[in-house]
């Protein structure tokens, strides 16, 4: 990558430039025994959509999921619904991008739309050697984008604390087989 390419890539980007919108139907094999969409199926869709937002922002071949901070299931998604997932970069650090995902369920018969879930995922952009690289800053414009940006620093601090707590936890975990103890 030339220095000119780096300048082009590193220019701040508007949140709307990173927005991905994916619509899908709910299929019978995606339903749990309560006849609502499996949470894991939705999480897979969220990760796929958020990955595209991260790659669109960083303009690299590979972005990896560093964390899924929260997935808030607000309203069940039924087979009669369509699922619309909107994702965009809501906040950036030096090497990381926070992606906000909003899930809108729409009843295909009544046309009623409702927020079904929200999620925050964090991604890191990687270079050809699989090393983290610096990412452009993000510019919020809409009221929704601005709110998420303004509250992003606090979420980043919480993520950092949770990462340290997880390192502490992992250092105390055993990898011995239960029958070898």
C-alpha cells in the first residue's frame, strides 16, 4: 500500500457510509420450540452484517470480531415476520471499530414494524500479516448516530475493563481433562 493509498483509506468516514441493511425472511428451520427465531441464528446474521460495516469502514480484506458486547433481545421474531438488520460504525478507537446493529421485525401481514433487538460488536481490521491496523475515525450525522457516538467512549471503557476481567478469569481456568485430576 502506497502512502497515497494510506491517506485515502485513513480519511474519516461518515457513519452512513458504513451502513449495511440486510433483509431476510424467517424460515421454519430457523425457529425454536416457541416458534420464534433462534437467538443464535440472529447472532450469526448480526455478525455477518456487522462484518460488512467494519470492512466498508476500514477498506481491508479482513476484519475480525473482537467482542460481542451485548445482544438485547427486545421482541420475539416470528415466522410471519421479515427481519431487517441495520449496522454501521458508531465509534472508533485506534485499532477497533464499534458496530451498532438494530434489528427491525416487520409483520408481513399487518406491516407493523418493531425493534426486535439491538447489539454492539467490536471489530479489528487486519493487514496482510494478520496484524491490527489503525482505522479511520467516524463522523456521526443523524441524531441516532450522534447519540451512539457520544456514548461510545463509555462503552469502550467498559469493554477494556471486561477484557481485563476476562484475562484474570482465563488465567485461573484449568485445561486438564476432568479424569486426569
